């Protein structure tokens, strides 16, 4: 009888009270203190049709001190953006059914020209091929991404 090897995976542990250096983060012309919550925290709309990745992104952005709102589709995100116009950042997956992230980015830019928009994808070619624009019309991160990469893009400004 052959015994199959047993694989164990260490749990993912996110730092509790450690935040990357946020000094110099400015979104939409506003610099805020990440050490406090409420009106001094940035407000982000995260969009991904994969709920597990959406939940993980929410944890990462909360670690950065953001007030986090989520949507599982481009249509839902547009509805939220129209109802709640004071977001500082849109962070969206590119490949989604219906309105993809590139389309969502362009629609968001029409509504809020100064809003920071970051697109993320592991496989953006499908959305690019659809002729809705380029991922490079916006800030872009390849999946999988790290917390430090998000902070770096935020420090680069709009």
C-alpha cells in the first residue's frame, strides 16, 4: 500500500498593529492621517466577482486604515458610486462578467475625474481584446499582489 504525502499549509497571518509607512499618501488632493478612523480615513470601493479575493482585499485595505466598501460586479459598483460620491479610490478586478474593470474605470472617471483608480488582474487579455480600452489607462497591479505594491501605487498619486 502506498502512502500519499501529507501537505500542511501554514495559515495566512496578517499583521495586527503594523501598517506600512503611509506618509505621503495623497488621494484626490487630500492627505489624511491613517492613525485615526472615521472622517480621517480614506474610503475605497473594492470590486471583484470572486468573493474570496474580495474579502482578502478588504482585509488588506482595512490594514491600511481604509473605510472599505465592496461590490461583486461592475453594475453594482456603478450603483454604489452614483449613490455615494465621496470615495477616494476604486480598486477593481479587470475580468468580470457584464461591465469589466476597464469599462468601470472609464465610467468612474467620467463621474469623478480626480478619483484614483487601480485595476488588478491575473489575466487581463480578455478584457483588453474586447476593445474597451487599455489597462494602462489606469494604475495597474498584476495578481497576486502584495500590500507593499498597493502602498507604492497610492504614493504615486493619481
